[in-house]
């Protein structure tokens, strides 16, 4: 059995920038020379494929095909390193060991999942198979926001759980629920990351301490609210395209926490 780690990225509410953060972190870890997979388990509202230049036309087999027994996980894995497309940021992944396991963007397949749910044992088996077949060091899982059965099960299988929150009271309350749940499930590494932070929160150790004090977990990065990021509109991997941007620098601060997790 391969020793690859599952890194789940979660947020209590939508709109925290979870998919962008997941895609960029996975890309940075691949640039660090690791073998990386990215799986979109937000099957009801998939989106991470867009950041890797995939659309309905280019998408081959999907996680939905795997869950319904129509494809192996090997057939679902899309090599980003061999298909970077034309954007400047993604081009830096050429030849890197990074694979995407996308979810279907077809309405009929999404409504089937919403109606029938996901067989979590099958999904978990798929994640484990992806790790061993692709010999992954890290498998990043973009989860469905909020706390429902599938999220709880995916949190429970994580080696590393990164919870993204905004400095907003709704997020703070929801995050404390998520943290309690993660603790009850004995997740080995629980990390926090603040996104869409205002200038007053940036480079302020007091702010980090306050957040760490509330949740008793390390804050790995505080990423600024960025119009440039919004302008990029998910068409490229922002931290690769604009490596010197403050958002990108803050995101890279999170990478050692992943690489050094026990």
C-alpha cells in the first residue's frame, strides 16, 4: 500500500475560494517535485477542472463514471503535465507529475448524484486506488462545502485537513463546528488558512494568534482579498502565473505545512 497522503480542503460555506486554493496548492506541491493528484468530490457543483483548462469537450471519463462502474480510476486520471494548454501559469506544470480526477459537468449526471447520493465506500476505494496506481505522494480532495455525510466521511479519511475560512463571523462560527467534528474524527493534521483577508489582517501576528486561539490549530497562511485574483476569473493557476503577487506568496507559505506533516 502506497504511503501517499490525502489532503482534504474544506470550508463551512461556499465562496471561500476553496477550488482556487486547492488547485494552486496542488500545483505548488507538484512544482516541488511531488507526485500529486487532485480530485473534485464536490460532485453537486464541480468546478476545479476549469482551473486546469478542462471543459465538457476535453473531459474524458469522470469520477461519476467511476462511481457508476463505467470506468476505472486509471481512466479518469487526466495528466495535467501532458496537457497544460495555452495559459502561462499552467504551462509551468509541463512534464510535472500531476493528475486531475474531474467530476462531470453534465446536468443529468449531477442530478443523478443528487438523487441517488454517493456510495462512499466506492469513492474511498477510488481515492486509495488513485494513490497506489499513480504512486501519488499527495492526493488533494476538493470537498463539498458544509457538513453533510459525504463531507464527514471524506474528512475522516484525511491525513491532512485544511479548513479555509474568511475573517467573517458566519465563517468563524461554522468553522468552529467543523473543527470540533474533525477533532472527534481524529484527523492527524488539522490546519487553518484564512482567505479573502482585509489589509488590516495581513502580516499581523495578533490576528493569527487570535484565530489560532479560537480554534487551537495553526494558521498556515493569511491570503489577501484580491481584485487581481477575481480578475483572473479561474482561467489560470494564479500563483503560477503571478508568482510575485502577495496572494501567491501567502499561498506558498502553506506548502511547507503540507510537506512536513507527519
